[in-house]
C-alpha cells in the first residue's frame, strides 16, 4: 500500500464521522500522489500525518439572550490548522450547517490556499451554528459579543486573524471587533479583517473574492484561447462573492443570465441587472425572488439546484460547498458549459470534479481561484500594521497581480508533473510543495 493510501486510511480511522473533512483530504492527497511517492523524505518525516492533524481544535459554548428574554445556546468553533508560514488566517462562518467536520475541511483547504497567495499567512477556520437570518440587529450583536468573549483568547495579529465568511459580513465583523476592543482594552486593527473602511478596513476587500475569481478564470480562458466576451454565465449564490464576480464578468463582456439564493434562482435572458440584485441582497437583505418585481420578464424558479440546468458557457458556483454533484455536472455538460470557476469553497464533489475533468472541462479550482479574498485580507493586515490606506486601484492592482501569479504557479506545477490543463492538480501540487518544504525546514513539531 502506498504512503498516501495509508495516510488516507489513518485519516478515516481517526475521523470516521467527518465526511466533509475526509473528502477534501482525499481530493488533495490523490492529486499529489506522483509528488509524494517520488520523494522518500516525505514518508520518513511523517509529513502527511502531520498535515492531517490541526495544531488545535477549539469548541466552545456561546450563550446569548434573544429579544424575548430567552437564553439561546450555540456552538462556537475555531480550527487553527497550520501556521508554518504565518499566523492562522481564515474566515468565520455563521450558518446552521456548521460543525467540526466542515470547519476542519475548510481550515485544511485554507492552509494550502493561503500558501498560494505568496503572502505570510497560515490557515484556519471558525464559526458557529448560529443563523443570523431572521434575527434582529440586537440579537446579532448580542450573539457576536458572546462569541468574542470566548474567541478573543485565541486571537492576535501574530497568532490568528479571522475574517468573514457565509453569514458574517461587515455588520458582524463590526460587532466582533468592537467586543474584542472592549475586552482587550486595546485598538488592534489587524486582529480581524473585513472591517469597515473608517476603522482599518481595506478598499476592495468586499469585491476581492469575486474579482479575484474572475481574474483567475480570465487567465485560464486566455491560456485556452478563450475569453469572457460574449459568453453566457450562470452564478450560483448572491452574496459578496457572487455579486462581485457578476460585476467583473460583466465588465469583461460576459452576460450573466442567472443567480440564486437558498430559496431559488432568477433567470434573466437579457442579463442580470446587478444594481437591482445589490439592492435586494446587500441593502434590503431580502430573498432573490424580489428581483422579478423590478424585472417582470425575468423568471423565478423555486429550488437553487435548477440553475445548473440552464444553457450556459461558463458556470461560477459561488454559494457553498458541494453545490455541484454528478447530476449537476452532467447537466452542465449536456447544456454546453465548458468552464467552471469555483468561487465557493469546495463547490464540486470529488465525483463531479472527476467527471468534469474526464469531459475536458476547464476548472478554476477554489483553492486557487477564490484566494483573492484572503489575499486582500492579508493586504488589509499590511495596511493596518503600517498605518496606511491604499487607494482602490492600488489594492485592485495588487489583487490582479496576485491572482495572475497564482494562476501561473498552478499552471507550471500541473505541467511539471504531467497534468497539463488540470489546474486543480496544479494548485494542489504547488501548495503542497510549499507547505511541506517549510514544515521540513522547521523540524518536527
């Protein structure tokens, strides 16, 4: 049995009920087989076993009082996975689906994603099974304050720097930062990123993940003599990543014909009106079905998965993990899609990814393609530490440059190891080589 197979078996025996974590481990390890088996030092040093175990896993109770005076109890998580190249960096997710397996899978993925940025940041992830949807402003604030009472023990600009993720936007970041300031009695702007501009946030941070996705996909298309110009695009999701991926894709001449939220999807054959979508989702925080009130020729359909049945050239899954299974992948192929840009974390199942690659799809993998958000968070940390504010064009130019470098690194790694045009394998190989080298340099720990 190969070293990788034994490492995967060990992960399965130690984490038998963590399907999400095991899936991302298998996806990562199976694509670096040729690298690992060619160097006996990896097995001698136990590098895979060490990569599989987080530095620490923190699980805590979050008690808070709702508007009716009733005590509510949620679980809080922070998985500090690997800080070999810098402080732990990764978002906080507030969503009912949050559990330890999902947190570990996202944190594991974050380690390798962050290494691709070329910036000095390690990987972690956290959050809670708290659902901010339907909660009042006061309830969200009280939850965030209670959450930070415990989380603050594990944070620091040289230790762990969280940001936002699903369910954690600028509002939640503000409450979390304010509570951290109260508890620590110090203004430490670089301890959280995604902040408001007036207290240490970075211009272009809100747009960064969506823009970065499009920059990476742009390079992938260019590498295959294609472009966004005149292409029909579908985007699953309607949060920050989806909205700003839509904005940048439209700027490059694409027609975005569909977007969705957890209730259903909008199909607008004339092209999505982004300003309407921003108003509904960013300011009014309403369901996507509101779109047809302003655009009666558009169609609203219940059920978000139906969006993958539409004819399109490019699909950008920007919602959540495992949006695209084998059924959705088959539908995309049958409806003319040829490229996928993963804006969400792990939006395709392993089975779907294998099927898509076998059918010559171009895939911009999440590990590389959605790294723009965390890269710009690191740029926010730099600005905070230097006491500077860069202009929007300055940050955007740095982001574009980072995403081009990430694409080139993944392309080169894929080619070097015989995976030409398989950018997923390239991202895994490039990030593994960097993390493993640093861990070996730093000795056994």
